[in-house]
C-alpha cells in the first residue's frame, strides 16, 4: 500500500535556507503536500512559491502586507493570513516535517509551537537554540518531536556521531571557513563596509548570518548550538578554521579515529539529508569534485581578530542568561552595522556591553527568555544611540 504524501511546512520559505528547501523539495520524485509557507515581507516570492508548490497556507508576518498577498493569490485555493498570531497558528498546522528557517529570535515562538506538534522539525534557525536550548530540547522531548540539525556543521556531526557509543567520543570539531576577513589584519577591519562583510568566500547566505560569519560570531553561536544539540560540555567542542569549507565538521573518538562529513558548500546537502533521514535522497545541489581540489588547510581561530568564539565559551560557562545576552546584543549590533550605524569592530564591542548587564539567575519559561532578550536589545540599542558617531572602539 502506498503511503500518503508527507505534509511539509517551511517557516521562513523566502530566505536563503527557505529557498534551498523549496529547491530540494521540487527535485524529489516523491510527492509532498506543502502545508504552510511563511515569510516576513517578501510577498512576491512567497506567493510565487505558494503557487508553485500548491501550498495550503501562505502567511506573511508583516500584517500590513495582508492585502498585497491576498490580491496576488486571489483565484487560488491558498489560504492567506498575516501577522504574528497568524504565524504562530501556522506553525501549529499539522505537518510531518517542518523546516524552521526564520532568522533570529523571531523564530523562537514558531519553533516551539512546531515542536509542540510532536513532529519532525529540521532546525536551521540557530538563535533560539542558543538562547533557549534547554527549553527547546525539553519541549521536543516532552512532545515526542524529532529535531534534525540543518546548520551544515551540526548536520555533519549528526551524520558521524555514534549515539549508542557516546562515551567513546573525545570531542567534536566544528570547522569554520574563517569568513571574508580571515587573512586581513585587525587594523584593516576598522573600516570594512557591510558590502565587504556580506561577501562570503564560500557560502551564499542571508545578511545576518553573513555578517556573523565575518565576525565569527556565527561559530560562537554554533558552539552553543552544538552544546545543546549533542549534549556535550564546552570542553568537548573545538573550533578549527578550514578555509575550503569541504569538511563540514568532525567527531573524534577515544580510539583516535576521526569521522568527518564532506560535501560542497551548499545547504541543499544538509537539507536533503534531513528531508530523507533516515534514508538518503538525491540533492539538486552542488557536488564535490575532488579533481578540482588540491588542498585542505587548517588553522586555529585568531582570537584577537575574532574574539566572539572565546566569548561563546565564556557565556557557556556563565550560563543561559549570558547566552541570551550574547545573542540579543549581537542581533541588535548586526542590524545597526547593516544600517551603517556602527562600525564592524563595534559589533563585538556591543556584545561585550550586553554581557555587562546584570544577569537574572532563573530563566525557565519562554516568557522569561523573551523578556530578557528584549531587555538586552533595548539596553544595547540605547547604548548605541547614546554613543557618539565615532565608534565605541575608538573611544
Ligand atoms: P534569511 O534572512 O535569508 O531568511 C530569513 C527568513 O525568515 C525569510 O524567509 C524571512 O522572511 C523570515 N523572517 C525574517 N524575519 C522574520 C520575522 N520577524 N518574522 C517572521 N519571519 C521572518 O536567513 P537565512 O540565511 O536563510 O537563515 C535562516 C536561519 O538559518 C538563521 O538562523 C541562520 O543562522 C540559519 N542558517 C542559515 C544558513 C545559510 O546558509 N543561510 C546556514 C546555516 C544556518
Ligand atoms: Mg553553520
């Protein structure tokens, strides 16, 4: 007896991971029923995707865009809704596989609601794991949901991590490309522009994560993400710069064996892996060609130039409040940098400012976490408003 097509939802379908997910779905021979597609403001692309995939629901988070979406989708059977509540309701629509690909803490509530369905949730959206990892995992376990990591490093570890042999694991090694400024001197980073920072050498990604890669805050977030996803202490999570982005991460076992996952720098691979898991499907993405590769390089992180990674280790040691503060301050600072309000090196300076805030000792509920996240953002934003146009790094 043939099985009914799987029901699929994509939260954040218009973004970089979202559009790769659409591409992966379209390349499959197996039929899917697309339930929900969501976006923040890109009405045109959302409507196009919804028509192409014959989705049941299209949700735009910006409530002011309801009429626009409604009019493009008039004459179709696609249900249209808008606003934050609609986004939350959409995350609760039953699906067998949900991609969480919203960027930043905006994705936390939809992710929690998706997990409460007790279904399979592929998580690209790393910020909620950083700020609320324990709650996310507890919610998944409490509702019987399965989390599949999409971040390429975590998906790589997931593929070579022997769950039944966890005590034999020495450490995991998260690889990092080093970003567009790996070879620049620290002094040269003072004046880099958003456009320069957005130009990642290996990966094509959304703006926020591209800036995070340039500061290496992305790897900082990933250390915390790995701590939660693989239940490992900071002492068993290492970071190694590998500029070619071919080895996406490794697991070292006590017997000296190191298992690595390799592939092209293309998010279609981890997405295809998660869509097929535990089977393996065909990727429509790039494949590795060993004939065109002539070397694998590795180097340690330059902590002077990229202090974010050490900041993440300090936050893990300090506790959840520090992880929330690091992430919230970074989101606020990255937005300001993209808007030409602060300089590149100020991003980490404002993260440090955020970490000076008094840390609450208990943050058990979702509301507590969201409230503290908002508080840190507001503090950092007011700190940015109050500092002169000359950067705080220069003062
Ligand atoms: P993106 O900016 O390209 O896309 C973000 C998506 O979220 C869009 O669909 C956008 O409409 C939606 N969105 C943004 N703000 C929203 C809001 N306030 N409410 C509702 N929806 C909102 O981002 P991306 O690069 O695809 O990254 C998505 C997430 O995946 C991030 O957390 C990122 O760190 C993680 N990730 C991305 C990549 C990558 O290659 N892009 C790799 C690994 C992990
Ligand atoms: Mg990554």
